């Protein structure tokens, strides 16, 4: 019910179960309907990250009340910093479960509104506690025309707290979706009523500004990896990047479920470029892409826009790897954009911290590579199981099994016959030898008979050193003698 109300999506929830209906067909049909409902939710990028969905599917891992935890940490912070005051909590304006927002004000400046964000540490936190605290505090000293100013930032061994000015205009995503900044994330972006992209000049200007700040951060050795339209604040005609602290805290990227599937996207610069492709698509068409990679693109305000998108979001781009930020800045869509802001960027990072950031970046990229490898192996296994489980493959295996069974039976029959023949041959060998030598005896008798030209009584047995023939052999010998007498023996030999 909450998903229906908050997201305003038309989800395929099957009708309610009738009381007492336990028929097998009804239960099977309802199971299919519920599975289809879960498939829609878990494959929807925003809904799959929703706290309601995660608590329903895994209540043990998400049983903690993160809002209460955030309030406890914020209250502890206010004990040492009494000049701040909470105006109201900003419920569910972000997509992260473990990140909470509060509207703030300074007691001696009641009209100025600020926004406090509290976040727990994530799985890619590789900085030591000391380096983390120093790096987070250093964020407030960063000055860049396309980075949103941070008023105050601090961190401890388990979380971080950042305060920045609150903008009534909202983010770039609010502009695209015509949304109010204070509304819940699901309500604002899950099912927009109006889908309309930005004008070409806005696309060019905002895109160039975002690429410039990405290039600046990469040159400073500062990892980002969290680019999406809700992390870009609008200040007039200027885009300003938000949430630089996310990479320091080790939080997962909004688009991680996309780029973790492609092993060529294995650096944080590649991650930023891939996320920029999502952002550019959203600015152009007013909505995120349906699938990644993108096979074909709808008509765009300029062919140069499609050219940039093809270099990032197509299947070929995923196989060959992402272009660099410098390469994107040289493309026709952004190369002729004039930047009017004259503010000089400043972000001094000590050498020791740079080394720590470099090590953290390498560890983050290594974990991403390992995750991509596991996903790749799982997808191969799933494809193999799906292939072998298909009806066509089952029929093939049955046919092969029958052929193999027949072949085995035939071969075993031949083997049995050969053994039987060999045993007979070995058993009758002496018998045949006696029979052959008996015919020799018969031949001797025949010679004697011919020389003497007289009748011979067939009771003569000439032994030439052989054992006595068997009864069967004697019968054949007698028959042979009869043939000799009748004259048929020699004609048979000829």
C-alpha cells in the first residue's frame, strides 16, 4: 500500500485471495502473479533501493530505525555546537536508506536555511579514521564555481555530518521532473507525470560545467564516483556538484548496479563517465534509459548529443571501455561552449592525504573488479543452467541417452559373442586337431588301399603318435573311408 501511495506507480499486484480457496490451479496462478509483481519491483532501479522493499524482502538486515540513529548522532553534535538548530526533518528526500536529512538554521541568523545530511560509513571506506576526519573537514575549504559550497563538515569512526545551504530551486533532477525539493524521492522521481528533456543549450552548458568539475577532481586525485542528476544543484544557469563526501565515506554509487555488470568500467574515472552518460540521456529525453546498454536512441535535439551517448551507453562502448573526461570535452557538443564564470578553483590537499586518497581509490577499484568478476561468473552459470534446463535441450539429452543405451547394448552383445566364440574355440581346439590328424590317418589308409588294390576291413587304426580320436571323430573317419571306397574322396580334394 505504501509503494502504491508514495510512488504512484501502477504495479501488477494480483487480486486479493478468496477465503478458503485452496485449489491447486488458483494457488499456482496466484504464485505466478506474485512473482511477476516482485520481478517488476526488484528490476525497477528506484524501487529496488527503497527501504520498504528491502525491509519486506530482508527484515532481519533492515530492522534498525535509521532515523532514530541519525537523530542521536545529530543531538550529540549539537552538544558541542549549540549555535545550530533543527527546523524540521526532511523525510525520505534522498534514495539512501542510511542517509538522513534535516532542515537547519543558525540561531543568530533565523532567516537563512541550511540542510544537514547525516550518513553512516559504507563498504568502500578505506581511509583511516584520522585521515577520514581530516579529509571531511577539508571539504569546507574547497572552492570551485561548479562545486556546491559546504558550510560545515565533520566525521567520526562510524558516520559523518555535513551542513550546506538549502536551495529552494532544488536539483537538476527536480528541474527535469518538475518536482518540489522537499517531496519524498519516490513521489518525485518514480513515476513522473510530465516527461520532457531540456533545451539544447542547457544540455551543452550543464554538460560542459559537469565535465569541467570532474576533470578538476581527477587532476587533484580526489575520487568522486557519485554523479547523477539529484547530486547536481542548480544556481541560476550554473550546475554545482553535491555530495563530495560520499566517496570518502565509502558509500555505493547510485548507478552501481549498472556499471558493475561491465568489466571494462573498472576505474573511478570510467565510473564517472558512465554516470555522465546516464545524466546526459536524462537531460536529453527527460527520463533515464530503459535498459543498459542502449541499442538505439530516440530523436535528439542534435546529432552531437547522440554521438556522445553512443560513445558511453552502447554495447560497443561497454566492450571497448569508456572515453576519458578530456576526450568528452573535445567532442563537438561541448568544445564550443563558453564558460563565463571567472572564479578560480582552489582545493589544497596535503601530500600525505593525497597518498591516502590514492590508496583508497585503488582499493575501491579492486573491490569493484572483484564484484564484476563474481557477477560475470554468476551470469555464465545462470545462462548454462537456463540452457540445459530448456525443453529443447531435455529432448536432445533423451535422444542421446537412447542412442548411447542402444550402442552400449550392441557393444556388450558383441563382446559377449566374442567371449563365447573364444571359449568354444579354445574348448574344441584339441578336438579339431584330432579330427585333422584323423583325416591324415584316413589318407594313409587310402594310399595303402590303392597300392594293394585289395579290399580292406574298416577296422584298421594307424597311430602315428597321436591320441585316440573321439567317437565323433571315428564316425567321420569311417564316413571318410566309405567315401574313399566309393571314389568320392579324391574328387572332393580336387
